[in-house]
C-alpha cells in the first residue's frame, strides 16, 4: 500500500483555508481519507493549511488519479503548488 500525504495551503486569492472545498474534492475521488488542520509555511509566511492522508494500492491508475486530483485542487485554490508525499506503508484494516 501507498500512503499519499497532501499538504494544501490556503487559497492564494482569498487567503482563506477552504476546508469544505478540499474535503468535497477529495471525497469525489476517494471513499476514505483522513485530514488535519495544520499550520503551514510558504516563502517565510505562515498560513492555515490541511494535511490529507489517502491510502491506496500502489498502481499506475492510483498515481494518475492523485496527480489529476492535485491539478484540479491547485486550480480550485489558486495554488502555485501542493506538496505530495508518497510513503510506502504496511497498512492493515482490522
């Protein structure tokens, strides 16, 4: 399994963290995920941000889906970039 950690900052235009938009977008792509409200820093300035964790099988289809979702999210939030961390994980549901 792969765990993708997405670090998503505030909207560059409004300077607001658009939690509902982020959750709605991720929900449209994935049935299950975890999100946290965090404090991020970009170019020396702090901002409200979200960390989203998504666990999926390591397939090219899932990699493509993450990339497409991030492109859509960047456009929606007027983001210069969104950090995506790909972590090999041993994940069990019990």
